[in-house]
C-alpha cells in the first residue's frame, strides 16, 4: 500500500522541476490506471488513487507547491512542525509569510505612520523675488504632545501588549485552505494598547497648536517655486516621525515689469519725434539702479531693446537675465495751433522716402487696383 507521506513528485512520477502541464498529464494517466472503478475490490489501488489525488491537489496550486517544496508535508500538518522541533510555524499563514513576505503572511505589526505633509501658500512682490527675503510664517499644526512625549499614554503609565492580536498588530481568520489577515481593530496595527490615555491629547500623542517658522526665500524665486521645510509638517501619531511643510510661492503682478523666467519685459511709450530723431531714456531697475537706454533714430513701434544682465537673478545660480524694453510709439492726440502748423510744414516737404514701409504699402495697393481695373 502506498503511504500518504510518500513524496508527491514520486507519487506522480515526475521530476521536481516539472511544469504544470507535465504534472497534469502524468496525474491523468495514473488516475485512470488506479481508479477504483477499474480496480474493483483492490485496496492498494484505492489507496494509491487517493494518494496521487492528494499529491496533484497540492502540486497544481502554485502557493501550495511552493510551501511543499520548502517544508514538505510539515507545511500542511495542523499546527505546523512546532511540536516536532521542525520549522516551528504556528499556522499556514506563517509559512506563506516566510516564503512570500507580507503580501501573503502579513509581515507583523504595522510600522509607525509618518505625519502628513502640509502646504502653505506665500505671496511676495516681484522686488522680494528679486532680492530674496527672510519671512516669518505662523501655522496651526498637529505637534507632539509634551506631557506624554508623543506616546499617548498618561505620564507614569505605559502600554501593554494587545490581547486580541497577541502583539502582532494583525488578526487572522481561516477561509478554507487560506488564511485571511487584517489589521487588528483593537490596537489598529500597533500591537499594543495604552493603559491610560493622556489627558492632554486624548491618547493621540499630538495636539494642534500654533507654530512660527522662519522661511528663507532665495533670490530668483518665481510663482510655483516650492520650498521644503523638512520635519515641519504634521506630527505623526504616537510619536512617529513628522511630515514636511511645503511653501508654495506666488509672485504678485508688477505695475511696470512682466516676467518670463529670468527675463524682465517692460513696454515704454515714446513720442513720435523721439522715435524719428532718437533719444535717451532711463528705466528704474528692481535693484534700485537706473538703466540708461539709447533710442536709435527711426525706431519703429514694437521694436525691442535689450539691457544685458538687468533681469531677474538665476535661482540658486549665478548671473541675471536680461531687461527687454519694447518701444511703443505714441501718436499725439492734443496739439497746439503752432504744433499743428509745424507738422503741416513738415508734411509739405515729405517725398514718401521718409517712411519706406508706408510708401511701399501704397505702391502695392496701387498695383493691385490697376490689375483689378484692367
């Protein structure tokens, strides 16, 4: 008679490296050979049929097969091999935990949860973004309880092992062959419970209170820049590590300058006489200096002039961007009688060569009109 403790692979007459298809094919052949209907009254065939069925039931399941390959028949004995001096597992969930880790076996009590990260929005001027600044902020945040030191236990008391989960932080229940594991509802995964909750924090280990912090805003920050203050976020429960605080920068709109990265752009209106004859203007910089700009004669509206190194500082780098001045030629709307007279005298001397773009445009109009009338 075949023994039920015989090696499963030998019972199925396959190698230990056999794939699923080979194991299935061999089982079907052996099952047909030893089936009780084909061997009526033969006790040995009946026992052999039960043994190979048991072997196939194990090896066809990847998880059962992995446990059997590692621990043999002890993997499926009630209580494991702890009573026999072997592997010492308490249940099949411990075997899966050893083989597959926490994905199957749970991995023991939960690690302390880190506190939540927090966000603070800070609005600054463009000048402050240019120079940088030291700012003090005040936020209300959960911090570690001082009387209990963040433990959640009333001073002079402590914690005890959770009786429901035995200090593991998780409880198991069996569903058929498998063990289902979930976080302990009594200790919430800590593996221990507080004997007497702290009166200051109610056993949470943290309390909400105002926190004042110094924030260093470096030169060159822009809207969307994020400054991280490590460990200044919400305190974790029961003395676990705090999260981080993130400062998000928002730069207010400036009345004179627009910003594009490290470039500063400003639009400067000039009179049409300055545009025609040329001139010189001064632009105040964000650093307090004055930047002189020469206007070339005959400049057109929309032309951009550039002042190198007069823009925004490079964040956490060296140098500065450029200052770009866009010229807007303004047509006068209020003229005195004398000014109008002078403009008429100027107009009388015009040949069209003074403004080549206008002359060229109207010549093209004339040619197009001629083509339409032919």
